[in-house]
């Protein structure tokens, strides 16, 4: 594919990256420590939104698979998503000054509509991956482009937010607890998300129109549609990668949701230092794209993903284990900052590379299922995959909220004033939860059956069927 198309295709995930940064790094801290909503309430609100998403996403994916228009199957949904994404994301960060119950309802409602709006773009856009190419390695390149822009979107917002928006004031000396900074952040983030969705949608429209449209499907009953959806979603090849991605996303989500707590209260970093640590993820991004394709070519997607999952686990828990054993530099030492920067870059490399390989593996499953059913179901399959990515900010925030409640972490806390026993307890339960989720991901991934040779055979048989 032309490099320009690959870049335009990937650019839309800037919106997903910005949203993920907000949900993962800021939402719990904002609603819990700035607004004052109990952590367990915040986690429960995001979980409710994720459950609603779980019902909406597969239906949207199935509908887009069977939708036909002069703009193609996917693009009408992608265009329609832009304005709602910006509007509801802005409302998410503007809760009313009211009781906890009202603020909880506001969070649930706006989070649901943000997720629905993101789905309206992300599911059809991701489904284009399997339509654009059937090549085993080209798909990995396309997924890498999506991850590149997604991570850059999240990284860019992290650096700008902590470097410029969340700055200390005389009234609030801790910058990332400054309520006014979140208002500026919300306006900028909403505008960037809208722009990236529209740029990617318009930029890929030409590529879709020059390809032959799939033949229309005859109308089917609702019961038959649901039965067809279920048979596809529980396909053995698909369920292994889906569950592996889900558990890995949960582990990553807990890490992202609690990263701000560890940075603020355990490591006692300033807003500028947090921005410095986040900026080192550029190194992780570069290394992820450097290693992912050679690893996939040499060892295959499955083995490479297993390696990345394992490395991400080791990197996530090592600093906390060393701190619990009193083997890590003390707060305020320069060496602590350097070690955290290196650890963050390495974690980003392993997490991004593992995620790229997992999504590329889902694309290969679409051919396997088409060979068996005769129907293309990219939208349905990637809807569940997109839902898994959203589990990063759903299950991650829920579990993070439960862990904070479990260790009795105080609301409206100030750095340096949280008890050492609370911080050590939080680190301990985080290590155990992350370890369990990642091991489950590795076990599920071990059952994924499609390798390079099997994929090539699937494509060959599909070609014969087309003739």
C-alpha cells in the first residue's frame, strides 16, 4: 500500500490515543482526588460504561459488515463519529458541582457516550485493516501505523498536559491536582480527537472507493443474526487471541490507572518530572516498531507476542518489588528519575509490540472464518477486539478503584502525607493482580493456532473459492 495511505489510515487513532490517555492516566485522579468522588465509585462508573459498550460494539460491527452505501461499508459511520467524540469528551471533564450521586450519574452517562462515539469510528476503521490487504506481514505494518499514531497521540497529550496545562498555582501547589488545568485540557483534547477522525476518514475514502464492494447479503432475522454472531465470536482461533488480549489489556490498564498514583504518592514526582518520564516513551515507541516486524518474520506473531507479554510483566513489577525490598533509590534522588524513565520506555516497547501483534493476529482470523462461513465479518471480529482495547480503561480503572478502596487510600490526599503502610499495601496488591492477569493472557495465547504457513494456505483456498 502507498505510504501516504498507511499514514492516513493510522492517523485516526490519535483520537483513540488521546482518549486512552485521559481515561487511563487522568480520569481516576481527576474524579477521585480533584472532584472528590470515592475511587470505588469512579471504577464502578467506568465499568458500567464498559458493559454498555460490550453490548453496543458487536452490534455495530455486525451492522457495518452488512451495510452498503456509495461511500462503502465503513466510512459513513466514521464521518458520523467526529462531532459526538469531541462534544461528549468535553462534557466528561465538566461535571456539575453537585452531590456524589449526581456526579456519579454524570460520569456514567458521559463515559458511555464517549465510548459509543469512539466505537462509531474505531470499529469500522479497524475493520478496514483486513479489507486493505491479506498479506501476513503487511497487516502488521498497518497495525504498527495505527499504534504509532495512537501512542503518539497519548504521549503528546501527556507531555503537553503535565508540561503546560496542569501547572501548580499558589492555591494548589501540586499541578496535577489543579482543577482549572483540566478544563483547558478537555477543550484541546476534544479538538484534536475530532480533527484526527476527519483527516483519517477523508484520507482513506479514495482507497475504499477504488476497491470492489462486497456483494450485498440477503436480509436475515434477528435471531439468525445473533446466532451467527455467537458462532463467530466463540470460534476457537478467535477466542484464544481475544481472551489473551483481554487479560493483557487488564494488566496494562491497571498499570496505567495506578501509574499516576505511584508517580505522585510513592515516587513523589513533580508534574514536570512526570512529563519527563512520559516523554521517554518515544524511545519505547521507536524500539517497538524496530523489533516487531523482524520478530514476527523470524519467529511468527504468536511466539513474538508471548515474549512481549512476558517482558511487559517483568518491567511493570520490578521497580515496585525493589522498593518493597528497600533496594530502589530514595525519593528525590536523580538515579530514581533515570531508572523510572528507562523502565517506562521498556514497558512501552513491550506493551506496544505485544498489542501490534495481537491485533494483526485478529486480522488473520478473519480469513480463517471467511473460509469456513463464506462471509466477511471484519467489523464483528474487530468490534470485540476494540472492546478489549477499551477494557484497558474499563477493567483497569475498575480494578484500580477497588484496589485503592481495599488499601483505604485517602481521598484528596497530598504527596508525602500518605502512610507508608498504605503505599506498600497498594504496591503489593498491584503486583499480585498484574501477575495473575498477565499469566492468564500468556496461557490463552498459547492456544492460538494460526501461523504463517496456515495463513498462506487460507489465502490460497480463498483465492480458489473466488475463482
